[in-house]
């Protein structure tokens, strides 16, 4: 289905994710990760 990755299904409806969302998720994590770790120290 156009290069999308199937991640599962719910009630028989298949769910697909475009690989570009992994890049977006990585950029968001990289951008906000330092701010969150400073706000919530371990």
C-alpha cells in the first residue's frame, strides 16, 4: 500500500504508518528531549 508499514489492526481495520512519521517522531524527540529531562531529573 504505497510503501506504508502495517502496524496492526483494530476490529478488522488495518492500520498503516508511513515511514516518514518515524523521522518526524525522531526530530520531535530530539528537539524536546533535553527540555523534558531538565524538567524531570532522574
